[in-house]
């Protein structure tokens, strides 16, 4: 099996069309077809099936597609790092950060590293946990700084907790509950909510109400846009469980308020990386800076 065959196959699955895939990898369509046929003969399975408007991966093809992405991403990263070292560059580290930490903690890490290690390059992607974890599995990320949902992760990954994140129920200043001096969880059930469109967020949300034997609210809007979540809360028509550090500045301006509830949602957050990732000096610099910023010395 050759890398070029994997590149050809991934291109076909991505494009779902042999002509477009041939253009993408800069070979003729007959040559691409032969490459895929040779790969199928080598593996002894059909990898593609024809559809009315193109082609699609078979079940075996989908399995190969996933592994091919990991292999190609690893080869691309290896090539880039070797070339950067040849030019005297420390290296490039691909970092995923939970959306709630895109500015909090991460901005300080980037600024500190830019000053201390100007030859170290970082590519930062913000998103929600499940999306970032998929990128880590595929080899597109070197490390993640995020909250730790109660989901299983690969045994090859290290979870290093650094901080505790406290989320409280937030409302816009025009929301009916914002005027109340006391609120309990039963008061929240009938209102409209916005939460992250992630399975761990839904589980945490439902558990918050079930702890007191209450049904979870039914009027829920889900989104993976943190800015949209903040905007909807600010409108005064939605409630949302948001981390205190995220809304500190907005609360000071009176745009959104923490409701006077006794209970809050506590979660751990920190670093996720592959075992042995610290053996790369560039990655170790980034890990060390996250540790320093997130958990400063007393």
C-alpha cells in the first residue's frame, strides 16, 4: 500500500466524484480509477460503490478512509516539522481550545510564547469538546485545552486537570427572573434555554434538574456558536448555564446577570494530549505555558 493510493482514495471519498477527485490530485481519471482498483485488489475488498450521482465509500471503505486520514495527517505533520527544523524553526504546534477558553487563558499563552519563543508557531482552533476530540483522533491536533466532560477518551490520551470551572445560570437583565431576589431550580423549568449542541452539554443540563427530581426544560435551542449563545442570553429571552469567567466583563456592564441560585455546575478543565507528546520540545513548551497560566504559583 502506497501513500499516493491513500491520497487518491481520500480524494474520491471527499469529492464523491471521480472526475473532481482526479482534478484534485492532478492525475487523469483513468489513472485514478486504476489506483483505486489496485488498492481494492491489494485489500481484497470493495472500497467504493456507484451511486446515481457519483460514488460513495462502502463500510470497509469508510474504515479505510478514517485510518487513511490519520496516516496522511501524520505524514504531513512529519514533513512540515522536518522542514521547519532544517530552517532552524522550533516547530508548529496544533492546539485545540474549548470555546469558553478561546480568549481566557489561551490569549495569555499565545502572547507569552510569542515573546519567549518567537520561532515556535501555533495554530489554534476553538470549538466544542467532541469536535476537538475527533481532530485529536485524526492527528490534526497535538493537544487540547478544554473542560472534561464525562465521556470516554482513548487510553492513548492523557487528561491533566488544571482548573475547576464553575458555571452558573445566566439571564439578560430584561429577563423576568433577573428581577427576582431568590430563584430555585423549579422556577427555571418553564423558561426558554440555549445550550451547546453537544451530547455532554445535554447530559450535564438534564442532570442539573434531575438532581432535584425535576424534568428538564423542553423549550431548548441548541447551537455550537458561543457568540450566538451570548447574544440570545443578552436578549432577555433565554437562560443558559455559562462559566463565570466567560461572562465576568458582561456582568460588570449589566448586560447579563447570574441568577441567585445556590447550586452551580462544577467541572474540571485542563490539558488533553497523547502519551509521549511532551517528547517534542515544541509541544512541551506549549504544555508548560498552559500549566503556568492556568495554574499560577501561589
